[in-house]
C-alpha cells in the first residue's frame, strides 16, 4: 500500500465554454492594458479567480495497491533435453536456482510452464509461450526466461515476435559453448524393394559444431536382421550410397551405426534403423500336367486368375510309348522342351507344379536330380497326385523321391476309392495354411464342405500333415527340404469343389494359401516370431505347431539391457506379448530358437537432428528484445537476476534483467478543493475592492 498526490481539475462548465470565457476576459482587459490603466492586474486577478472557481482545481490523493511483476519461466521437457544426461540435470538445477532467487524478490512473481513433447513437430516453445501469456496481464510481464537447449522448431519465420514492449527474452542453456554432435542423416531410404533386386540407401554422416563440418572418415556398421555386422569407412560430410539386395519377401530391419565421436553430446542420433519390406514382382510358375483330366483346369484357372503370376503350362497329351510313327511335320502338338525347362531355365521359376505327372521316360533321372537340387537350393515344388503316384511310374521312385515328404504304399493298399469329407488335422488347425479354413471341422463340428472320392495312401516320412482323407490317411503334407519347400496333395479330386459338387468347398483359398506358403509369404509361416513397435509399445507375436505352452521371450533393448516377458497363448498356435519400447533403435526378441527385430524410430525426429545446446535458432529474437543467451551448465553459474527500469539495458556482464513495470491498482481516492465557495467569495470580494480602490485614486 502507498499513496500519491496529484493536481487535478473538475470544471463545472465544458472546457470549450471555459476557454471562450477566458478569451472574453482577455478581450475585456486588453483596452485597459493598452492604456496602462490603474488596477488592471487586480481586474485580471478577479477574472482568474472567477475562472478558477469554474474550473474547480483540487488536490487528489490516491491510495494504491502495487501488484508484483510477473517473470515467466519456460522449461524445455522435450526429448532433445532428456537424451544428454548433463542437459537434463543442468536444466533441473537451473530451474531450482531460478525459483530460489526470484522467491527472494518480493516485487516479482514467478510462473513456471513446462514445454511438453511436441509429437513429430519438434519443440513447440512459442506455442507454449502464447498459451501462458494468455493468462498474464501485459502490464505486469517483466520478462521471459527460456530454459532450453535452443533446439526450438516453431520460431517465427520473420523474427518479429516479442513478448511485449520492452520485455526481454532470455535464453538459458544447459551444457557449454562449442558442443559437438555426430549424426546420420538419411537422404533416401526406400520403404520396399522387389525380391531378387537391390535397393539403394543414401546417407550422410555429419559432425555438427565442428569447423568446416568435419573431415576424415567415420566407421559405419551395418547389421541386417541380426546377421554378422559389416563395417566400412565413410567420408564425413559427403553422401554415401549403400546397395542392399532383397533376398526374401517380408520386412527386414537394417541397423546403421556410426562410430561415436570423442566428446560429442550423445550418440543417440549416431544410429538409424530402417525397415525394408521385400515384395515379389510377378511369380514365374511352371505347371506340368501329366495327362488331360477333369481337375486340370482347376490349377490353370487358379494360377491364371492371379495377375501377379506368369504361368507356363504344358500338358502331356501323348506319352512316348504311344508313338504312331506320324511324321513330326504333320503333328499339331508342340514337343515338350525338356532340356530348356529342367536344365537351362529351371531356376528361373519360383514354383514348379506337377499335376498327375507319371514318369514315363519323359524326364531322365538327371533332370529329376536337377529338380531335387532346385528344391534343396530354395525352390518350391507342388505335387497333386492320383493313381499314377502308385507303381513303377511314380515320381517317388525317381531321384525326385528324395525330397518328397511321403512314399506310396503298395498298389493293393494305396488307392482308396470311397466317399469322405476332407478333415483338418490337429497340426492343420495350428498351421496358417489350413487354420480357420471356411467350412472346416472344429472341435465341436464336422466339415461342411463337399465330399471327395479318392485318396492315395502314403507313408509320411517328414513334414506336417495338415489334412486327412478317407480313414484318416494323410491328404495334404507340407515339408521344408534344405532351403526349399514341398507340398504333396494325395488326391486328384479337389476339382470337385470347384464344380460345386455336394456343396463345393474353398479350393481356391486352399490352393492359394498352399502356393503362397511355398513362396515363403511371411504371414503364412507356421514357425514364426515377429515384433513390431507402435506408439512406444513392443508387440510380439509367435506362431508354432508345437502344442506345448509357449516359452518366455527375451527382449533386448537398443542399449543392450534385456528382460524377459511371458507369452499369452491364443488360437491357432498363436501366442503374444506386449512390453514398453520407448527408446529409439533396434529391439531384439528371442524365444530360444528364433529371433525377431523391430525398429523403434524416434517419436519426434526433429528433436534428434541436433542434440547440442546452441542459441543460433533463437539469437535473432533474443537480440531484438534486448535479452541475453547464456550457458548455465558444466562449470558456468546462473547469472544474477535484477529488476531494471524502463529504458535501461536488460542484460550485462554476469547478470540479466527483468523489466520493472510498477503496475498497481487504485484502492481509494480523496479530493481536496483548492478554491471552495467559502474561500472563493472572500477572495473575490477582496480582490474586487482592491481593484476599485486602485482605480479610484
């Protein structure tokens, strides 16, 4: 509380009328003044008293309540300040010191506002400042203290922003001047590539804060899906290209790490994780039908309906033993190009399908061995067999039989001719090829699809039996052989489903899933472990044909720390787990047999582009408001904080200033008239008498 005195007027008449009366009085006095008449000054005094009485001069006493100035402290809590431990500690220590110092200044009120993480838009300091200023009267704002590393991403482009007239903006930064930071900056990183081809990554390793941008080379380590690392020397500050072959379909995680620069703020942005998804171009499929039959069109229609398939189809219409000595130039048939298909161009096909093919001397043993080696080297083979699979012409009796998952029984027991509905086996209920197949049998219901009438009985030697035929005999067997895969369908009656016989069935879906499993489509892997990261959470999915309880998984964070998490069983051989994964980088998951990798990208990429404390972004605004940019960490002390009057500098050597605003609220007013009526009349009469006596002499 304080008081102040001021001289004031409360005129009875409007000011323009008072001005007119004053002019008339002056005109009335002018002739007397020109004649130098006696008593002219007493007349002037009388007029002045009359005009003063009309103007009512008074002495005003105000009682004021002074309001403290407000200092706004913005504390940067974004990711870039938390990455470097010394920055986070420096900001917290400076915040406590500022609160303690301003707490001792009675005429200053401190308001603290945290700058939250800004998503993928970087540090939004000025957005937080505008929200805070909305609750602060402009007449009380003494200054803005920004406690940040200077990496602010919403600085006004024109540089014209100011918190108020004469109000300084001070930037207080953790760390020290001259900090350095090494980073990997991706120029181009394709999200997908065609299997069998290569893609190119373009990147630059940069040293920030180093004069000239750095020189020399830095070691760059590349690791793909946890494989052995590859290290090479990369020039600093120059674009570098990396060629990556796409070897399989599905996602691959590429981990790139640049060696740490001595003395840099943090090595968090020395690592970049890229997820590269392999997709197949057009699949080349070779379909060989051993003879014309009712189900031949089922395979052809299925493969021709897929726009991503290039189909080469041959049907053996006349086997060699049916030679009728017709001259070749008179035949309308095309000779089967055995050598071109099974020796020269065999490895150009992604999938080979034998449909009721019997070995009648068309393919010599050497070509059968070629097909077997093609499978072991990563090829895919699908056999749909009928009665020809039994007996001496069976493909199981050739060198190809070494890669087949089953061998037929003797002819008397091998062929079962009876009606049945194909059933999904216990393993098939967990396998993605047949799990959830529309119309299939469940624990409580029988299959609802149509019946078949033939099963070729065979003795399984390897692989998994997914479907069963008449009498529980194996019907569909899938197996992995070396690097390749084999599927064996022990019946030639799937075409009945395509004709809608007895209600039909999902032949297209079954054959599509089987073909895609042979093509190693990731979503159809029966033994698989995958991991993905979304919104800071690690989601783990495991699939297995093993009916035992799923094991715990080991999770390894980017910093090398590990922990275990239990898997929750689901349906169809699935199990899942979830864990927090906020740290950016490569996360690894292992169930003891398989490993999975997931890339955690920074939630706020702009925050990690530069981790130094640097005033460059804010220096123009700091200078425009008369503020200062100071470091407050690593051996430097917090500058003294003073209150400075308007018109004086707001910063100097070792100190920063807050503008003294002197804002107040008037709580009471007392007015004392200087010419009250009881005083005015005697004075006016006295002056008039003196003027009369002076003029009467």
